[in-house]
C-alpha cells in the first residue's frame, strides 16, 4: 500500500497527466478522483489512454471525500482551487497546480486576476536555491506555471551570478495547445491552429509575468523587468522559451547554467552547439537548456524546452509531492522523453 493521494480536477489535461504518473508511481495509491462537468463519467471515457483506471468514475468535487487522502492535488482553475483548499483540514497536504497561491503581492494579483487574493504558499520549484528544503517542510505548496518554470530556470543562474542584468529581459516563448486547457474554443480548433504560429496576450498582460518577476527577484536578489510575449504553436504539448538579457560581464552564460545545474536530475544543459527542441522533452520531467553570448548585440541568449504537462504541471506536482512526503524526489518520474 502506498501513500493515498486524491486528484481534484482530474478530467483536464493536467489532471489526466497526474493520473498517468500516479499509475506508474511506486509509492502512491490513487484515492478520490473528482471532476466538474464530467462527474459521473468513466475515467476512461475522458482519458481512454488510462486503461488501468477502467471501472473508475469521476466524483463530484467534495472536500470531505478529498480529505480522506494524505495529499491532495488541485488541478482546478484558480477561481475554484482557493475555495477547495480552504475547506481541507490542516493535516492534509496540498499541491495546487493553479495560480491561486503563487503571488505574494495582492496588487499583482489584482492586476492580472479577477478573484480575491488568497495569499501565498511555498513556491514549488525544487531547483531554485533553497527550494527543496522549503518544499519538504511545507504542507501547502503552489506549483509554478508552465511558462514560468521554463523562464525562471533559464534566467536565474545568469542573474544570480551577475552574468546578465535584470533591467532589460525579453522573452518570446511558444506553447502547445494543451497549455490553454481542455475547454472547447474556436481559436484552438485544428483548422485554426494547424500550419500557424500566432501571438496571444501580447503587451505584458500574460498572467505568468508577475510570477516570473517575483521568482527571479527572490532567487537573484534583484528586481527584473520582463517583457514576455507568448506564442501558440501547432503542437499538442511543449514549451520553447527564448530568453535574452544584457550581458553584464566577461563570464559566459552557458557556464553559469552548468555551475547551477550540474547535479540536477531533471535539468540538462545541452552540449555546446546543440539547442533545445520540444520534441526531446515530450513525456519527460526534464528541462533542456542552452545558452550563448551574442557579442554583436551585447546580450545573453538562453533557450529552454520542456513538456508543459509534465515538468510544467503534473510532473512538477509529483516532484513536489515526493519531497513533501519524504519520498525519493524522482520517484515515478523520468528525465527521458518519448520519440518520435
């Protein structure tokens, strides 16, 4: 018998990925599985690839049922997760995959969200300085956003070591369609997306912007200014983020990445001359990084690739839960992708 965990919001893409990873986890046992509109439906009717859960059905999201688990994953929209979290007993550990508990500043929350600010939990990015210790000591942890994970991991070593300046950071990042969730939307129809790359939430309005700036400030000790432009790419999953910042000294940006992440099981700084590809990270909890100094423009360039549903969501949540429960951090996770 493993540690009993529950998943709220399990009918979405991130929720389905959580179920898949829990099914292969050596130390976790799946308890209550809930959904909203899909309550009462068979799990395999929504996630036909999860044959192990044939015979299981989604329940209504009842905090009382969720509280029977030792740990609850909340894979809900931010306007739902805060209310559910408040209804769970203190002794139940919680990993929240929404934005509800990521931001410390109520002003930032009010600018980017429409609901009441619910407060700040421990930020669940283990690879940040001190991150593992904080997560292991916490009972409530906010999992980072998918874009934020890629960008923060790409830039933190450069800012913390003084290789790059924080004042003029520019990020252009492309995401697969699963990052927008499972709700049907015209802009996500195959005929709209296939064969096209398009921008959205351009002009500093994407909700991950304050999360990125907050984490970079805390990790690097200096407040950055980030211009973030997201793109929608014609692929189901994956993020490729290109991050640039002004060079601040003679040290190389790639060397800063190597020094920061040499012992990390899920972060891979690629060999010189090789650049990240989303295809290489599909199905894995890995982040692939590469960096170069653009001497012509005087800027550091860092590129990061990850699977937005694994390291950008469900895999990261499992990594967090492992630390919270005192399990091996990599249990149930792989740094190896799926190809072709």
